C-alpha cells in the first residue's frame, strides 16, 4: 500500500536522508582507506631501502681487517676454552 500525504512524504524524505548520510560516511571511509593503502606501500619501500643501506654498512664493517681479526680472536678463545 502506498501512503500519501505530507506526513508520509516527510517520513520518506527523512529515511532517504538517513540512507544518503550512511552512504556518504561509508564512501568517506573507503576513500580514507584507499589513501592509507598507498602510504603503507611507500612506507614499506622506505623501510626496505633503509634495511638495505644498513646491511651494506654492516657488510663493510665486518669485512674490515680490524673487525675480522677481533671476531677470529673471539672465536679462537671460545673454541680453545671448551
């Protein structure tokens, strides 16, 4: 049954407004989530680059003669004491 009259039209208008508000809020949430997804990818890329740089620095330090000698000394002392 279709209701007519001003009261019915107002109720329909209010219901439509509520639906519109819910859809607008959901669209805003989805838009914000899409923005954050791109930022997460960029953050992963930056962290990966930092990790690669740190690994390169660590390799350079460990390949130096002083550090290599110190590490070999520690290993020899550990093996000779057991």
